C-alpha cells in the first residue's frame, strides 16, 4: 500500500512535458493528451482504439505509470494486461477498468 | 517565374558571381574573375558586399550522408496548429537540431511542415512525442517517413536568374 503522500503524487496534475500524448503510429499524434491519471481514464474512453493498441504493445502506458506517475502497482497491472493480448474494445474496457480501479484505491488512501 | 530582389539591387555581374559560387564556392577570386572576365578585385568587392548584406549566407560542404555511411531516417512532419500559436511553434521547431527545414502553409487549416532526421524510428517517435507534441498550440501531427529520395538539390541560379522548369 502506498503512503498518503505517494498516493497524492500519483494523482497530481503533471506539467505538459510529462503528460501522456496519444499517437496512433510512429510520429502520428491524435491531439489527445492526459496530464493526470484522472484525465488518462477519461481519454481511454474516447481516444482512437488504434492508439490504445499502439501504446499498450510498445509498453508506453506501463512506462508512463511507472516513471511519470510513479505507481509501480498500476504499471504491473498494465503489464499483465499486455500479456493477455487484448485488442479493440476489449482492450479499451480492460484498461479503463484497471486504471479507474487504481484511481479509486489511491483516492481512498488520500482521504 | 521572376525572382524578386527585396531591398538589395543586384546587377547582372552580381547574379553571375552568385551562379559561379553556387557551382563551386572553392574557386579563388582570380579564377572567378577569369571565368567572368572581370578583375579579381571586382569579384572580391562584390562578394564582400553580398556577404555583408546577408545575400551570401555561408559557405558549406554538401555531404552525401549515405555514402559517408551515416545511418539515419528522414521524415516529413505536418503539424496542425492553433493559428494563434503557429509562429511560436514554427520558431520552437526551428531550434531543434533534428529539424532541418520548417515551413508554414496556408491551406484549409494552418499547417507547419518540417523535415526531420533521426537515427531510427524509435528516436524519431521519441523526439516527436517528447519535444513536439507538448509544444503549446500543437493540435495534432501527421508524420511520413521517407522511404526513397529521388531528388535532393538546392535551387541554382541560372543565366536569366530564373528557375528552369523544362525537364
């Protein structure tokens, strides 16, 4: 379990250079970005599914969760999802589930 | 197409000197003067004046990177921007070493077109994701990786100072 301060750290608003930028392929940016875990969850629902597939299999979500949000637990859950090789809306739903569950857990820890 | 001269009046000799320099900038004033049948001191004076006026920007070597064995990829990046921020985005892009050329274009949407080089696709993507996408005013980006280059020349001044459009 994370401490109050580390939970707050994961939930913080990030500067724009540390935001997650959604691409559909090498160099093709969709215009959708998220500067917090909360925004990330919202954007999972609306971004082009090709973008979710592109980033999941490159390990970009896992890396962002670990290195930028500093949440190893979320990173591990995303890594586990990658091994299941979901595609399309199954991927969207499962990623949304993992990220939103983790968000709720972290929010509870900050109360 | 006519070449307009903005501010600095060049005469026919200036244009001919520029033409000679573009063909071979390593020529001496003497050789250039001999080629154009004018005194080398005249060539020297004209060149100095055009350097001071910024007409001659610099002397450089055109390196064939492929033959030199350099491993790199070239990409053409189209950046869609908020019209209010396009100038700032173009200027910021111009500061990066990986960005070789930057243009703005008037089409249905305001675009910035840039030529970018990188060691490989991963480094190209990393550059765009971490250095271009976060710039304020960037709305989205489309990137095409060049697979084969058929022509890569700079504009050379011809006798009439106009580009020759004939094949």
